[in-house]
C-alpha cells in the first residue's frame, strides 16, 4: 500500500492516471497531454507500474498502458477501511466469510 501512495504523491503521476481513466494509451499519447519529455513520462509510468497501479501490454512496437483498477481500488480501500465504520464492517464480514448486508 505504501508504494501506491508514494506513486500517487507526485502530481504528474496522478494526471497520468487521470488520462488513463479514459482508456489505454501509449507513452506518446500520454506525453501529448504534458509539457514534459517522453522519457520523463516513461519514468513516471515505471513508478506507477512498480506500484502495481498500471499494466503494460506490448502491441507490435508499442507499449500500451492501462490502469490496474483493482490494485488502485484495493490500495485505497485498504487505507480507508480503518477510518470508515461501514468499510470496517464489510471487511470483518469478508474475513468471517459472510455476505455484507
């Protein structure tokens, strides 16, 4: 979880995730939304990938990036659960193997 939060601590990486929320993109497509060199975008994508927040898939000579939605959601949910009574209840029910009401 801490690697996910370190990854989204940087504003450019949050912006990259925002763009990827619209669908998979190449590095060049992502870079077109920034006033930043493509190698810098690649570095940010590498940090997001290491944190498990994006997937990459090679298609020919291109690498397509997409959000790893489940990992992002699980990281945020894991962080917020202690602060939210409803989430704590659901988490406890999951551990017991019962269905949430």
